[in-house]
C-alpha cells in the first residue's frame, strides 16, 4: 500500500511524494511522541538517517536514495521498534525482581584496572568489558557511543576495536544518539557486540530474534533515566564555556559520579557536579517516550550495569565523590558466564548482592516502573497513541510496591493527570509550531 502526499515544491507548485508503508509507520511513531531515537529504523533501511530535530532529539529523517523497503522491513520495524511495542525478554531465566526485572545473577563490582575504574562513569565496568571482549577475541568490535571528534558536545555511534577505543568512549553521554543505527541487524555476524541504552538493546535484540539463540548478538546495557535534549547540553556548555571554543565535554567519569566538565581550546576547564548537571540542567528535559518507559535497566541485554550509589542516613543516594561501585546484573546465562570469565581473567571484581538492595538505592528506577501504567492511561485519555506494553505486570507491580492503598490511588491518579496534561500541552505546542 502507498499513500500520495501532496506537498509544495520550492516554486510553490504542488509536488507529489509517495510514502511507503514503512515510511508511514515510522512517521506515526514520531508524530505520536513515541520515538526514543534508538536508530532501529535507520538500521533496517538505508532510506533513513538519524538527525537532531528542532527540539534537540534524535529522530529519523527520510533521505531516500536506497533500495525500496519491502513489506518485511515494515513487519520487522513494527515488531522491534520500542515506540510501537515493548515486552520483556522471552528467554528462560532463574529469577525475576518486581522492579528490576529478569536476571540470572546480581553483583556489585568495578573494573580491576584502577585507571579504567576511575575514568568510567560507574566504576568502569562497561569500559572494562568492552575492552576485554575485543582484546580476548570474543568480539572483533563493540558498537557503542562516544563524543564526536569534530563536535565535542555531540554524541555519535562508534566502533570499539581496542582498549584505546574503549577508554576514548568511557563515561556516560546524557545526550541523544541512535546507536542501533550503527549495528548491522542483517549481517548475521556473531562477532560484533553491542552496548547501548535499554531501548536500543530492545531494538537490536528484537530485530535479530529470528537468529538461533547461539547467534544472537552479545548485548551490554546500562541503567537509563531518560534522554535529555541536546539543547540542554548546549545550554550548559555555553554557560560554562562562556562562548569559548570547546575542545572536550564530559558528562561524568574521572571519579564517581564525576563532574560535568567542559574544556576549551586554551585548556581552561569549567565544571559542575553531577547533582547540579543532571538535576537542574539535563534531567528536566528528557524526551516524552522516556516518561512512559517500562524498562530503564536493560532487561534485553546479556549484562546490565548501573550505579550502586552510597546511601545517606535516610537510605537515599548520595552523590559525593567516592570510589566507583556498580550494580552488575547478568540477565542471561551467557551474560553470567561472560562475567565469570571476566572475573577469572582479572578484568572485573565482583561481589554477590541482593537486587532488593540495588532497588533501594535506585529509587528513580523503582518509581518509574511503578508509574508507567497511569502515565500510559493519561496519554490515552488525552487522545494520544502509546506503545503496546505487554508482559510487565504493571498493575501488579504498582500495587505490590506502594506502601498503602491510599498512596497507590493518590499516585495513580496524580500520574495519570500529569501525563494527560503533558500530552495536551505537547499537542498544543505542536499545533502552534505548525501555524508558525
């Protein structure tokens, strides 16, 4: 099926463009505010590129010029796009935690190499594992993300093929980037690993689920609180750099949790701590899809890593500088075996931990899982479209984790109202932009 799209040419004359089923499907996800910017559509079709939109988020742009997209491309997109459907992994597991999901084993840990532990955002575990995978021959490369060499405040997909590449890619990047776009989901290669956000892990896993289990890509992921707009990064960089030409931008690392750090071409460094950079500048500007995400902890990865924060007297995370410590979750048996091999090789140091302790020190992740259902409902009540969320036991989780029925009802109603208001406001803003 095709659709004729009557637009205007530069000369003002009507021009006829033909939209394929695939292009229409992608456009619907974006228009509904359900795009996470993962890059899957660009991985499936060479007619799509990921670009920053006017709001500073990574979105698919239809560039054309490639092979016509088949009906199978559209089917795979609808099955694998986290803006269309999202579901937990179907692989057999040993354990299930109510808010942190499926797992085989759970650990606290850090990179054994002190340099890697210091430079990484969360004890350097992902940096150490990425380096080990390629240096041990378990993978020829790891697809991930790093700062752009030409625009240091931007984030781009990269291919890690050495320890030096892994170190260069170390440190979180709280910015839009579609890493899945750089992963060849059709190659069938088993020697290319992947590290990305939970939505990207879901996209790559789902797009390659037709492969036998032994040929499935090895995937690493990390706890994600949402993707802020690039405009938020740019504003903070401008504030710190004072208009000077920037040579380097780091969000975290070089300590734990590390500083948001900007270095200009003259070598002057300006920085703010993690609590200010995330809490005041970046976190308030995450994209709409992240607010209804049921998986912030990488359930579709083989190994997922997050901060194992130190707690204050009330049990809440404290962000004072310390020696890095990570929560390391083996989601699959293959992930568990890889962790054991990495520990035996002296790459990481691991200690058993209870996921209840991880959940207690990750209140954002536990709460966001609890409020997904009312937020989805609020968007629907506002007339919006939402992804199909299947298999996450959302109502059961919210009831089980609420301290009381009264709090459950209050939170449910409040979150639904808030989501409805945000959806209505976003639609009005979009209508105003169209008129302008």
